[in-house]
C-alpha cells in the first residue's frame, strides 16, 4: 500500500470513530435526561417548613328553620372520624331528643410548585347536615351541638342555636 492510501484510511477510521463517539455520547446524555424527567417529584418540598400543629377543633352551626342544621368545622384529625351530637329538650309534643351523625374529616394536601413555593391544606375539616324533629312553634328551645374527634377524644366548642320553626 502506498503512503497516501494508508493516510486516507487512517483519516476515515478516525472520522468514523469520532462520529461514533459523538453519536453515542449524545444518546447517553439524552438517555440520562429522559430518565431524570421520568422521576416524579417528592410529595413534600424540602424547602417547605413543617406545618404548625392545629389548634383545638371548632365548629359553626346554621339552621334553616325546617329542622336541618348545617355543621361545619375545622382542626379535627385529618381523615379521622368525627361524631356530631345535636340535642334538644323535649317540647312535649313529640319533638326534641338527641341526633348523632358520624362523618370523616378531610385529608391533608401538600403541593409543591418548583421546589420553592408550597401550598398546604392541613385537612381536618368537616361539613354535615343534621336533621332534627321538632313540633311547630318549638323553635324557642335551643339546640346544643358539639362535635367529637374520635381519634383524639377531644370535643369541639359547644354551640347553642335556636332552630326557629317556621311551620
């Protein structure tokens, strides 16, 4: 073989090897970035502070005048069971008594935006409608309502409300 032919072969082999390294390196980097993108972000941001412990459970109650009480509350054990007790003294005409309802408190929710901004909903909220039986004109008796967190055995603030019968 002549010297020019050997030199030409050497340069072809060098260019082929260089192209192979570049293409293989590009595929390697592309594979790493694809694998990195497939990893899901953590559910809790590392930059987010821990939420403060919740205060005591609280409720608020509204009446519609037809025997339905709407009870909303917060600061219960997230995902736990909450028993709502509504009691009214007997009105002597078949109305009054105690009604209980058990509901589940909402679950907490944490959302991380870009690792720097966190949205945190602590959960532990409730909303329920309680139906009472009372006779016409018995809205003068107050209804005592309280909710009990069954996980911690802690009661909420007691609320007294007049149902105001409209019949």
